[in-house]
């Protein structure tokens, strides 16, 4: 991958329906926060889910990892950063969830997605040009 790092940020306020009785965000909701940042990253390279479909590929998440450092709480404003760290054979995106005002790290993690041909259902062992060309063009810009 180019020396240029492809990242995108998303701001999320922890809503009431995401917290438990102690007003701490339930651990499973962090994947939703990752998804919001992943969408921002994919839009930044013009390869969001509609463009994926149009290119003939679907990209299921096949792996995810989260490391909880500190809890997010009701009403807290979060900055979720998504960084594309691999794209040639699979799409690996790293995430950092921070408190938006203090920048304190709350959670780190990553997801791995693979390209699957929408028509045949066959796994692609090399990322399709629909992704690699966009990444290369964005990194060169």
C-alpha cells in the first residue's frame, strides 16, 4: 500500500438505547460505531456499498477484533477513526474510538472483509480492480 494512509473519521454520540443501567455502552454496539466509520472511509474512496454492488462484488465481514480500554458512556461524543491497512487480497480496516474532546482512547479494533463475486458466490483471493484502482487513485491524490 502507498505511504499515504487512507483514513476517515465519524462522530458518534452514545445514545440512551445503547447503554445499560450504569449508562455504559454495551460492548456489542462498538461494532455499529465501527460500521459508521467504515462507511465514511468507503465513501471517501467512492466504494461504498452501492458501488460495491454495481462492481459485482459483495464484501462480507469475516473477522472482527475489539480491545476495550475504557467505557463509553451515555451522551459521550466519540470520534471513530477508520484506517484502511490492507486491500490487495482482503480489506482490513483498523479502528480507534476516542473521546471526541479529550482524545482519550476508549476502544481499538479491526475488521476483515473479503470480496465475493455476487453472481457466482466465489471468494476472490485477490481484491478486484474496482477496489484497488480506487485506493491507488485516492492515495495518489
